[in-house]
C-alpha cells in the first residue's frame, strides 16, 4: 500500500475517534440532563422528604418548615462552588432575615468543628445544621453540592438546583438576578 493510503486511513481513524468522543460527551450530557429532570419530576410540587438535622439553635426538621417560605442550602467544605457562594448567601440571608415569612436553612454533613471553622472563615450569619450523609443524599438525591432547594409555606418543593459557580459574577447573577432571590420574592 502506498504512503498516501496510510495517511488517509490514519486521518479517517483520528477523525472517527474525535466524532465518537464527541458523541460520548453528548450522551453523558444527555444522561446528566435526564437524571436532573427525573430528580426534579420526583420532588417538585411534592412535600420535602422527611429529615432531621441538628444545629446550634436546635433541631431542624420538616415540622419547622410549616408556614414559611424556606431556602435550603446544602454544602460541603471540600466543595469549591459551595465555599465561593458563601458571601452571596450571607447577603441573601441579610436581605430577607427580617421577613417573618422567610427562613434560611443551611445543611452540611460536616462535623461541628468544620461548621464552626467555615462559619468563622466566611462570617456566616445564618444557622448551619448537621445532617448525616444519608440525610443529605435523601434530600439532594446524590446530585452533588451545592444544592439549593426552595420550599413553599405548605412544605412543598417549588425549586431545586444542584451545582454552582466559582466566579463571583455568575454566583451573584444566579442568586440575586436569575434564580434564588426572584423565586423567593415571588413566594413572599
């Protein structure tokens, strides 16, 4: 066979592998979107699954959600987007904390020492409660961190969003302009 023929075969194989690679990425993105949509269908407009978390201010559970619009933020200390959004979450809390129809619940599977360290480092003004890993998994269905959940006055989930950003502009846009704050304000 000629040298030119080998080059054509190599070129074909390389272009085919890129095509298959792209197809694989698209399939994974499709599977991820499908999983997210399935999770949303399972939880939206339904009562929040039962949970019990302990914090410095006592126990947080489903009964504590009744009658208030509740923003639940789930995070882990090793999660870069979780830590990146702490400043904006403080601002969200400060903006709405005096509204008697609103409450902010922050949940992590981190231990008390980790919670104290993170609260100090990021000057967190809201309460943070410990929820064991199984409880976290039950609430966010293993979709990762951070997870944002908004629950209406009847304890029904009206908003869920897994994941976050690490750049300030995207975080502030997500929390205040496009997602969290607008949904909360509409409910309040």
